[in-house]
């Protein structure tokens, strides 16, 4: 063991005291946040009326229902289908002889009702073509982006959404269909990759012909049958609702000039590295903490919209293409989960109840996490063993024929693991 | 009429093998023409240098991924069909397979009651056997010592084989007596075990 636990143990008494104090503080903040969320600000429109147009770097939540709305889940319909996808990938390895990546999308179709059935499979794609490994701008010859890291993760997320659209389109019958994805509905982390000049090809590939086109297809299916699509975020870390409560408690709102009653974080009277801001009093981040107290098991919150999103953010691009994204929290029992969905998906009668009923049932079956997503993950996962088998297959079938040179010394040392 | 007089059913493909036996995985339930063999049934791995005949000495079903045990589902008293209806994803994640002990192999068009020179290849197809093949295997049961090594499962499988061989013979009682006499010679050193096997073969005591 290279980590000397005795060195760590010496810090534990102080850590324990700090954490006990932090827990007391968190509890006080939670109580204050709950009091605010269930008070006069809970009325429809009251929170936005109070906050106005804040000047802050925080994203914050606009409630479309009562802030403290609680909706109980109903029973799922007699017959319905859940489709779910999840993905994994093998990123290009610069130490390997061949530059390639693999995206593997696990797909699950579970049909419940009179004739229950299940289909579980995965679709794997290997790309080694130069134009697939590198995205080049048509406007700037020097602007190019290697497909790895966040870009490959974004590409994978797009494939997952496209796979849900494929499954929804292929679904026979006329029963309701619920599509589920893991994580955020659209890959927010792509923002730096799709904004600015020289990024138009990435934007086209991932947003215009990726996320937007897949959502367009899903909306087209939803026009002829009941289809609800949502992403499920377990143990969510987002804090837009708490940010809204913070902004509503800003003391600047109650002052006159020079800020004219605007929550303005750059002019925070108690800002700075030392902390102690007035809004910390209700700083019960993340959102899941207050909703764990507000919602009983089996209940969901009202719908929220994310506000103060940068014009270049992925979410804004998708919204401008006709797919504004809303979110809600669900207490599924073991945890509070966050659902993100295109708002159009909930516009048909009973769609929100359908989504909630199916998510609750799925989570109950899966001991707190939707069983369809569990199985999609299992179909998608690429283990170290799989990765080794893939390397061996490529080496035997392609490398031997083409006489690939030796792999890099670093990779060779990792493969040998000799003392 | 014996159902296996017609086309022999397909049971699965070999997943690992030695010359003395193999394991095979069955196709899923919805695969056309595929079935699961019965314990004690004679099967044949058809691919490879020689067809390998083996007796099914165990049939097992469980999760395809051994790292993911099946969770308990369904309250007490809920019928199995209802549990499957509520959890349709479980069945596709299960696998059924079987183990078989070699009892002979084919060479030059005849069935020899000895071990093959090499195991059947992995992914060799495994089918059921015809009554004629069953009769050929049982003509000279020299494979018994190998089955005896597999213990209780081998004895139980052997008993099932003998019952089936006798039942499909034109003279069932005579064949039962002949087989028991020939097999009994191998159990001469363990009369207790032989009596147990006899009771398994013939609970009525005719043999």
C-alpha cells in the first residue's frame, strides 16, 4: 500500500469536529430554505416577481407551478413500453498502434402488460477514419478538434438520444411509450466546444444534426402516439432552485438606488473569499436536499425552467431549435432524482403523470434506480476485459496483416506490469 | 411412438470441453427448434473430427453474468407467470446450460464406447440422439467407469439412461435385465451403491 493511512489518521479528529459543525450549519440552512420555499414565495409567479432580472453568474430555476407543489404518483397504465439507452466508449489511445474510438450504446425495450416482453442489446461502432477522428472547421483551416474527451462524451450522449428515437419510432402498437436516458437530457458540458467561431462543424454534428434532430424525431412520434422522453439523474448535484431562493433573499432587493432593487452578486455587501454572504442563510445546496424534505416518497415536484443560461450554452441552442428543457424532482424512495425533459413532452394530457408513474415503478423495481436504465448500462458497459479482447482482436486481424510497429513504451510497460 | 425417432432436437453449443466431457449453453427459449435436454439424456456434439456422444449429468439455469445474482422478486404466493409479467427483463438475462460426460464417439460410421482422441470444438452444435444411437451406446456399456467417477449425479444419470434405453427397446424387460447385469459388474466392489442404483433404475424391483 502506497498510501500511508497513519498520516491521514492524524487529521481525523479535526476533520470530525469540522464536519459536525458543518452538519449543524447545513441543517440550519435547510430549515431556512424550506421556510422560504413554503412561504409566500411558493405562490405561482411570486418567486420570479421577487427576483426580477438578477445579475448573477448562477443559473436559477423558474417554477412553472407552485414552488412547493407535490404530486403523488399514480399507477402505470395497463400496457406500455419503456425504452432506455446508455452508452460507454473507448477513447483513442495515442500510445496504441491504431487511432480509433468505439462507442457502444446499450438499448433496452421493456414491454409491460398483457404480453410482456423484453429486448436487450447493444450497438457498437468503431471509427478509425480520419474525418471521424478529427472534426475540422470549414471556415477556418486551422480550427480542428480531436474526437476524444468531452467531445467524444458528447458524441456518445447524442448516440444515446438517437437510439431512444430509433426505439420509439420502431415501437409497434398504440400504447404509451416512455423513453429514458441516464444523466442530463442534453450534454451541457459541450458548451465550450460548440460556441464561437471555428466550432460550427462540431455544433452541426452534435447539436443541429445530433440532439435537435433526435428530439425532432421524438416529437414527430409523439404527434401520433403518447411518447414521453426524459433523462434521469440519480443523486443530482444541481442547485438552480436553491440559487433562486438565495437570490430571493438578497438584501439588495430591498434597497433603493444605486442597485434599484436588483440582486447583483458583484455588489454583494458581504461577498469575498471569506464567505458569510446574506444568502448563505438559505444556501441548502444541492436542490435534492430541500426536496428530500418537501416531497414524500412517491411524490414529484412541479416543473421548473432553468434561467440565466448563456446564449451559447447547449441548452440555449436546443431551446432556440424548439426544444426548451424543463426539470422536476421525484422522491422515488431511496433518493430524490431529477428528471429533465423537453417541455413539449409534457404538454399532452396525462403525460406528466405517465412519466412519473413509470419512473416511480421502474425505480421501485430497481431498488431506487430505474431497472430499464440499469439494464441499458449493463448492455453498454465496456469492461477492462472487453477492452483487452478488442485490442487483441485488432492486433490479430489487422495489426499482424499490416505489420504494425511496436506499441509505445509506456503502453507496453502498463501491459506487462512486471516488477 | 418415440418423439426422437424424427428429427433430433438442437440443444445448444459447447462452451468448454475435455475428452471426458463438455459443458454447453442452450439457446434462448424463443429460438426456433431449440430445447433444453433432460437430465440423463444422451446427446451428441456433432462438429469436429468425430461426433462425441455424452450423457447429460447436470442441467443448470441462472444469471448469464455470474457477477449479477438474480434478486428476489414477487411477493409470497404470486404465481411465476405474474412475476415474469411484472419483470420481463429478467428472463432474457438468464442462461440455461448443461454438463455432459463422454460415453463414446463415432468413428468410421460406428459408435465406439470409448473416449475420443480430442474434445469437441468450442461452439460445436449439440443435438439429441435417436433411439438407434441410444441402443448403440447401450449395446456395450463400457463407459460406466467414467460415469462412476462423477459420483451421485453420474449414477442418477446412468439410471435415467438405462430406463430410457429399456423403454425404447422391443423387449423392455429383457433389455433392462441385460443392462443391469452388465452394469452391475462395474459396481461389484460397492454393493451399497449398486443397490441404490438398482432402486433408481427399477423402483418396482423387476430387474
